[in-house]
C-alpha cells in the first residue's frame, strides 16, 4: 500500500528566533526513509533552498520530489540504498534535479544510513566539526550581550579560533559612514574579547571596489583574515585578488557563467572558498572541491540556515572530504526555534570551538 512505502517527503516550517531574514519561518522538506521495515528507526535528509540565494525554490523542490518519489515507487517497490543512488544518478544525468533536491537525495543515499538519523536512531552518537562563530549583531546588541553574566556568545567568542562577522549590511542605503563606524565598533569589541582569533568579514557582495579599499584601510588594524565575497561584480573580484585577501562564496551561486571562468590561477589567489552544499548541489560542490584540492585552497563548509538534520548532512560530508579541519560556517542552529536540544559546543586546544551535533 502507498502509505507503507518506506520513502516519503515531509514539509516543515520552523520559526526564526532571531531576525536575520525577512521571512518569519525557515521552510523546507525532509526526505525520510525507513531502511529496515522491521525497525522503528528512520534516516532522513533535508531539502531546503534558501530564498534570495538558491537558484531553485521550495516549490521547485516539491515538484521535483513528487516526480522522483513517483518514479521510485514505480521502479523500486522496496528501495534499498543502492536503488536510491541509481535513481539519483539517472535524474542527475538528465539534468532534472536542481541544487537542493540533488543535495538532499545524495545525502540520504551516501551518508544517511551511517551518520544522519532522527532522535529515535538505533545508533545514536555525535557529529563534530571545528566552528566559526557567527556574529550578526549590531555593536549595541553585541556590547549588551557580552555584559550579561555567563553570556553564551561571549564564551563562544573567547574560545573561537575563527569568527565570521557580517559587515556592510544595507551599505547602499546612503548611511555608509554610519554603517562603517558600526562595523569598526564591532571589530573593537571582538578584539577586546579575543585578540587572537581569525576574523572573517562577510559583506555578502555588498561592496564595490572603492568600498572594499575603504574597508580594508579602515580595518587594517584588526587583523582581518579575509573578506568573504565582498564585491557585487565578479569582474571586480578578479581585479581585486592581487590587492585584497578574498574568499569566494555567493559568486559560485548566482553567476551562472562563473564556473566556466574558474581556472586554477584564480583559486591560487584566493584565501579560501566557502561552499554551501544545500545551495550548490553535488555537481558544483564536487567540482569546487577538486579544484581546491589541486590548488591547496582551504575550503570552509557553510550552512544555509538548515535545521539539525541538514547540518548533520554537511558535517558528514565534510568529514569525508579532506577539508574537515577548517573551521566551518555552521553556527546557525540557534537562529531556528526548537534546535537547541540537538547541539552543543566544546573547546579543543587544536580547533578552538567545536560544534557537537547529536544524531
């Protein structure tokens, strides 16, 4: 019967508990698979395109997963892991699956059985990865937070070896001097708390070349490690690589022609590449990782505000990638309601702050 089929798609909506996107809820899909009908345990993967960043939408994913599930039911009455791998490969070759659905199916078929499972898993454990601490607060919010007794954020910043700071928010609004002043104030606070951490400034492609030069000059005393995808035009990025420390992130996502332009000398000039598997999909992700491996370019795995199963997918993939020792941009679970029971932090001498995710 249809309801007994071991593979299903579940839609979810989780409220944001911190205001960072216009949307009030993070919405996505879980692809859930009962691998052994006689057991209660299920494995799951997340499919959650991020509005404003992903090339596909949630409705695209719903449509694609409906077709995928129908085809699975027709071809594989009792699917096993190898069947899902085969079906996913077929759709990938036909260019059917877009980024988020591709990543979700790949994650379920490759990693799910061993490492990603809900709370009732028959083999519970923890996934761990070194972490970049994400700072999105205004200087006023940041200053007030760290003055609190036993502030979790202050503890995280103190113990971090890498801190990612959102800068230049709404920089085109006309309040440029005020925004730059606020960003300097944030850097002052962070350096008071932790003088030694690597600091990454993430402008989300909000600057032009003149703006970047101004930021680099104003923030030279804070010892920034690099600017993460600061420029709005990819042509400007190529021009700026000789003069500024830059990592790429969104450029991999929104410039369709970019992957045709990427060649090894560009990667050799980058400080790092930031990869969001949920947005990239497996094909572009694997291309970037192969190029990074050849050029010895550090890779930072990053989230797209997924829930805990989606973060677990990324950790599982990163652990097998050869790049798992680079602090990852996965400090986003606290932005979503109901996730805090799934994760925690610890410190290590080698990595600083480590994200621990229960699976």
